[in-house]
């Protein structure tokens, strides 16, 4: 099967939880040797042990850490064919006047700088070898306005960066794409719901399909883009959002129609 990843070495940042964990599990099922690179080494090791992969501790926002981990993985496990950048944090909805700039900086440090550092560090090695596939995890938040004044522009930056890197490295045999998840019930989102910062019935009800997304559904899109099945696809941002992007404007009329 061409969405097969056998023989590939795949690094998944943020692979110890949620979307990254689902990607790591599916990539192993499809034959990849997976390395989970995560800020939480205990959880990364538990997941890696469970699925038969490798774990490394990594803060994606730290340039020396990212360089050292890339070097260690290539030395100990092998040349990296696939990079998935799922490490990320979000924020509470906050008026700009009340938003602490240190919190703003941290969202940018992890979500945008962390994606950049990992893409460049692994991408430079892929470019020398003339092959590789990078899938960044953006968000529908990067495609619309929301009261998330750091997260939204950081994710818009991830989408722009992905397109830039796709053009930069196309002739070097690297494809670079992003997946933009809609609301996906992972530990990250569950925590926000429990704190009362997101309403689950709104999250599900505001989409064409009338539901949230499963992490497994994101993983399938990511593994497709990472595989040879997507061999002519580069520079795209693929929303996997249960139709959240197409639905809200229908509120100007009578809303999304009920089942016929
Ligand atoms: N869950 C959603 O609804 C949703 C929607 C759109 C986009 N996303 C994006 O998907 C990605 C994964 O989110 P999730 O819902 O699976 O979250 P999650 O909290 O379940 O998993 C995120 C993982 O990233 C790791 N991480 C955090 N900071 C890190 C750092 N500095 N260095 C390395 N690892 C770090 C965490 O330890 C955790 O294991 C994020 O980029 C998030 O913005 C999530």
C-alpha cells in the first residue's frame, strides 16, 4: 500500500499525548520506526514502550536541544524520513488589554519557534539526502479570528511557514504540508473544557458534521501526507475539522440544515 511507511524513520514532536500520540501509533502500524520527542519524558517513554518506538526528551523551543536531539536520533536510530511537529500549547481566551506578554511569548516560543526550529534542523539533513516529508500541525484557529491573541497568529504563522519551506526545499526532494485540526478531544482540549474556557456543545454544534474530530482522524490525514501516496502534494494546509470552517457563516441565514 502506498500510504505504507515501512522502513521510514518518523519523528513526532509532542508525541506523548493527544494528536501526536495518535500519529505515532498509526505510523508504527504502518511500519515506521517512530521517535517520540516530547517535553514530558515519562509520558513519552510510556507511550514509546507501549507502541514499540523510541522516546527522547525535547523542548522544541530550545535551539540547542533541538540540534542535539536531531543529531542523537540520526546517530542512534537512523536518517529521519518523516517529521511531524505536533508539540504545542494553547491559551485561555483573554482580552488583549489583559493578556500578559510573557504568556503571549510562550505560546509563540512553543507553537511557532518550536515548529521552525524542528523543521529547519531535520529539514537541513533531509535536504542534503534529497528526500523527506514534513507535516506541521497548525489549527483552524490559524485560519479565522478568535479571542486567542497569541495562539491564532502563531498558528497562522505555522501555515505560512509551511508554504515557505515547501517552496524552499521542493527541488531538494522534501515535501512540507500542514494539517489544521478542528476541535479534537485530546487532553489539551479536555482541560480547557473542564476549566470552563470552551463549551463542548458549541465546539461540536458549530460544524457541518455536528461533531468534534477524533485524534485518529487527524492521524490518518497526517500519515497520508507523510507517505508516498501524497507524492505530488506540497505546500498545502489540509483542514480536518468536521466542516467547522464552512459552517459558522450559515448562522446569518437559518443555520446548518437538520438531517433531511
Ligand atoms: N486538540 C485540539 O482541538 C487541537 C485543535 C487544533 C490544533 N491542535 C494542535 O495540535 C497539536 C497537539 O495538540 P493536542 O491537542 O494533541 O495537545 P496535547 O496537550 O494532548 O499534546 C501536546 C503534547 O505536546 C507536548 N509539548 C508541549 N510543549 C512542548 C515543548 N515545548 N516541547 C516538546 N513537547 C511539548 C506536551 O507534553 C504534549 O505531550 C498542538 O500543536 C495543538 O495546537 C489541537
